[in-house]
């Protein structure tokens, strides 16, 4: 039984990365090999379809939640961690993601669906043809079907791979190791996504795509100038569900039925198709195993975590994703407005529960926001553990390989999930939690779950010169008011002369208005160096809180009269070196990195001029050696 401990290939991974790799198989609160009575899969697309969608507040009225949203908190404010009520909560999450991120996934109750399967001739794949008719329009899906030979007559579990084309005569395993599947009695079925709506990189008009011909009331991209209300991930998820409908029909055809075991289906894809696979698995409960590879922002990583901890522009976020893939209404959550999202992608992944999910990352590609991926995976793990099914969720975040590739060490982890959830091997060890971030503080994002006050228990100081700090200080902020903010620095006695520079810094505060609306006010701070003389332990640029020198930034509030802020947040994350690249410098860089840096910040209104305010608690910033 594999342990998945230090499971990178010695020939491919540097010593430094091996030392960072941390896999906990038996840690408290981690996965357990559980025998659970909870279903592994369902026979219908959505068992909770009869649950009404909640009435969501307007964007302005949505509350600001900086940590990860509580997955067990219902829209009516009640909280329930029981699995008995999970399907209702799952459908609330589904409704929120549809409303705010991807647009509706239609249920096809008004469609006519037909399917025909043609078995393979020698040296070819079989062919599955599915037609979906609605509103007098017909969409056709044509999928290659690989049936294993010499392994019995089936029915076989099947892997549905997100793909551009249906080609070749062999198994289509996407970007997963083919050896895992070809050595086992597993079929593959192609999902040709462009037969639903065409992948594009750049906003285009999709109104002539087959899905949008069936649903002209929906719009992705520009749609002849109309505002987008649909994202392609809703359309592609719909397409996978219609493919599964067709597969089910074809298994019952009188002659040469499709030899697929409909209780053991998996979906997979990588990168943009990793997001596609994740949405497909989350939105269709007939999928027993979901394997999204390196899905990046909009997939496994939570939007708000990426925004909170990554330098602006370095990783895929709400500003920099595709608004063909996502619906136009998600744009309103760009930047600091991301904290208003009522759900996030730990809940998207949790929609798969109680079914199995294995997701991956790749640290060689900063664009994928791997730290956010890890934090979000740990939150998802906590949800699975709450239901006593921790062995049904795993994450594998490694590096030193190409995008949408795997090292040999990853194959046993994938094989374990395949063996357990497609082939029914209950002894397979699916305790998979591979990460290069053994000390990253993920628990701060979920510590508030079960309480009604969404706040972090501590500051974010990962040891790389970046920081996110907070302080509690009520402040009245009216429209037209000037708000000041700034910081001071010091180093411990005994240090040599040093220059310390801030990059990508700001102070934020969340303002509540009398009408129940809220907004985030951001005070930008200039990129600025300070010279600290040797052995000088004083605060710079001034120890005096009332000094203008320690109010480096200001802005004017413009939203409401009678606004009240309770807390403020200082962020120093650095400046992006270009999309997909690590920051050119951390939030704080120093010419002398042996000694740490002490930082404190404050904010006030111009009318107070610093009087009556207070400094935040001091936070110590460390640098990686």
C-alpha cells in the first residue's frame, strides 16, 4: 500500500524541493481510511434539484467576508454540519456559483435526447453519437469510445476526458498517465468541448455556438453587444451531463449496447480543461471520481485567497480570467470586491462530496496560484473530514515538470483513486496530501467557521518578506472624507546599516453604510525605500503617530454618509514581474536579511490628524534565507 511520502522522483527533483516536500498521512485531522455508508455516486444529475434557490441580496448588500466562507452556513443564517442537510446546502452553493460566476446550467427538462453507439472496428475506437434538441434546434456530440480488449466483456468503468478533438484508436486519458488506465479494465469517452461552445482566448461572440443556439436567452462573450449572462463553464458542464445522458441511453440499446458501467464514471482535464472537469464533476452527481489537473484560478484555488496573498497581476484572478469562460456578472467582484462573493472554490470542490475528488497543482507555474490551491484544498479536506469521508479527497501539488504533465511518483496516487472509486478496491490507500508548503498557515482561513464574526485569528507572515496585518479600530467614514494611512519600521539593536523598501503596499478598511450596504476602501501606499543606520532601533520615518511622515497614503471616501469601519488591514505583497511570474520583489525587501523587520501601521480621518488613533500591534517580518 503506497504511503505517498516524499514521493517525488529523485532523478527529477532538486534536493531543496525534496526538503520542502511534506506529506502527512497520519496527522491529526488529516485523511483517514474510512468505511462510510454515505453514497459514492448517484443515479441522477442533481438529487437536490427540488430545493428552491435562495433569494440573494443585491451586490451592494452582500456582506464582506475576508476569510473563506463557511460552507455549512445556510443562506438563512442557520448552520448545520450534518450530511442529512448537505444536499440542500450543496444546491445553495450551486445557485450562488451560477448567479455570480458562470450563469445558469440548464436542466434540459425541455430537451429531447437520443443516442446511438457503434462498436469499434479493428484498429479503431467505437463511436457514440448524442443529439440534443430544444426549441427546434439540434446539437450533436460525437465521441470516440475506447473499450479495453482482453479484459472481459464489461461493462467497464469509464474516464471522460475533456478534449479538443476525438482522434486516434487508443485510450484518451487526458494529461493523466496513460499507464494507470491502460493497465486496468477502464474505458475512455471523449468529451469534445468545441461541439458545445468553442474555446477562445479573448472575448468573442459565441451566439452561433451550438449551446447558445439551443439557449439564445443566454449569452457568452460579446453576443452582438449584449451583456454576457453566461459563462462557457456552465455550457460545458451542461454538455458533459448531456454526454452522460447519451451514454446511459446507449447502454440500453437493443443491439451492441455501450459496455459502460454508469455507476463508475470519472472526469478529467488540465488547465482550462481542469476547471471544466471540476465544474462538470461538481454539477453532476453521476460522476463518481473527479480529477482536475493544474486548474489554476477559477478552478481549485479560491478567488479571495489568491487576491489576499498574491501580488497584483501575478496569478489568475477575477480581473485576469477569461470572460468567455465566466459570466460577465463576475466582473463586479474584481479586486477587493472579491471578499463579497458569498461562496468560494472550496465550496465548488465540496459540491463533489460525498463523491471522490483528487486535484493537483504545479509549482513551476506561478499563474496557477499554488499556495491558494493548497489553502483551498485544506479547507475542502476539512469539509470531507466533517462528513467522515476524508479518504475521498486528495491533493497533489508538486513541481519540476511541464504544465499538464506528471512525474512518475504521482502515478500511484492517481492509481489509488482509480482503484478505489472506479474499480471498487476498498483497500486502496487514498490518503493523498502532497504539498511543498509544510509550514504555510492554512488554518487561519477556516478558524472562524462556526462563529458569526468572519475574521482572521492572526496575521499573514509567510516568511518571504510579504505580510497582511490587521487591527481593530472603529472609525466613522463619510462620503467626501479624506482617510489617511501609513506605517513605521524598525530593526532590532545590533543590525548593520540597511535599506528597507516597501512595494505593492496598501491599507484597506471595510465600511458599513446605514442602508446595510458595504464596501472596501483602499488607501494606496507609495513604493518607497528607507535607510536605517547601523544599530538604530528607533521607529522610522518617525516614532510620533501624529507626524505626517507616518501617513504615507491617503484617499477620499465617496460611497455613503454615516459609514462606519471597525477594522483595517495592511497589505504588502510586492509588485508583479508580469503575468504568471513571481513578484519582482516581496512586499518588504531589505539589503540586510539576517535581522528581521518590525512593522506597525495605522489609519485615521484627516479631521483627527492622528489624534485619538492608535498603532496596530507590531508584526515581525522575516526573510527566507
